[in-house]
C-alpha cells in the first residue's frame, strides 16, 4: 500500500444471503467510500427507479455502473465487513451480476481487508461502541425487510452510513496515519501493506502511542511470517511495548 493507492470502504445491502445457487439475492445498494478524500460513491435502486426504470431495469443499471466504477479503481485497497465469505459479499455481487449477463466484474486483482477481524462484536455493536452508529444504520435483516417493502431510500441511507462507519473505524484502528505528514508515520504506512500488517499495527497502537516504537517494530517485521510471531506474543498477553521491542530484535537476530 502506498500514497498513490486509494483506500475505500465498501458495504452493500441485498435481499438475503447467497446459497450458491444459480440465482443470487437482489442488490439494493452498494456504497463505496474513499477514505482519503471522503467521497461517497453510492449505487442505489432508489436513484435509478426515480428516473422511471422498473425494478429489474434499475438493478441492472446499478450493477452495470458499479462494475464500471469498480473496474476503474480496481488497484485500490478495500476495507469491508465480512464481504469475503461465500454467502455474503463480493462473490454474491459477482453472482448477481452474472444473472444480468454482466460478466466483466474484475475481482481477480482485489486487495481487501475484513475489518471484522479487528473486533469481537458485530458491525452494529462495534459502531455503537465507537460512537459511529447513525440513526439510519439498520441491521442486515432489517435492510432485507426494507428491500422487500421497497423502502429503497432508507436501505441506501443505512448502507452509506455503514460505509462511512467502516471508514471511521479504519482511521481509528490505524490512528489516522493515512493523512499524516509526520515522516515516521509516512514510513510506517509503507509497511502496513497486508491484512496482517494492518492487524499488527492496530494491536501495537492499542498498546502504545509511541509512533517511533511502532515504526521500529514494523520496520523489522517486514513479512507476514515475521509479523505472526509478534501478533501471537500480543495475543498471549505480552503487552509491554519495551518487551515486544526486545522480542522483535531477539526474533530477527534468530532469523539471521
């Protein structure tokens, strides 16, 4: 990940979970939020229906426009919540695109991180605990009910609010280094280049506010294999930053 690479949060709402069959759940809204620029790109049934399209026409246009946009920004880094599974997420969106004959959604180069791995709670509870829950945020079940009742505008507002909430969580977990001009923070950002890199950075940030110590540890642990050693140490209860710094140096010396 680098300064030229955009970082987006992405969330979507649908009529239900995907069971792997020929017909995928209908898509109500897909919201993509640029974390660096605060730009929202939302593809909602409500917007297309307002233009006089039928429900089926609106969904096809939604998926077509999303595919064009997604393919254009496909070299970006995507933050999401549980969208990497079989029943909900990118695979379900792809399956629904195929239902409409849209076969050019490029997921093969997808670089993503499931933010749910940083929390022990569901998305709604995590947003609430961090004061990011908006009035318009609905549980997934209620979004599906909203879709079935054709309350597309409310579902879109909920989807957009979740995308923004994910962006705020990501900024908190990474302490805002994505827009920081401090030299040490910029150097550290270059090292947060994999999901495990993000996880380790969050864990270290929860332990200390010292950017210098975080950078020193991250700089030594350049590969995911190396990062797993310190992640395990933290998970085992070793939360003293000086001890972790010592263990990192001991580990790296042992690899020589």
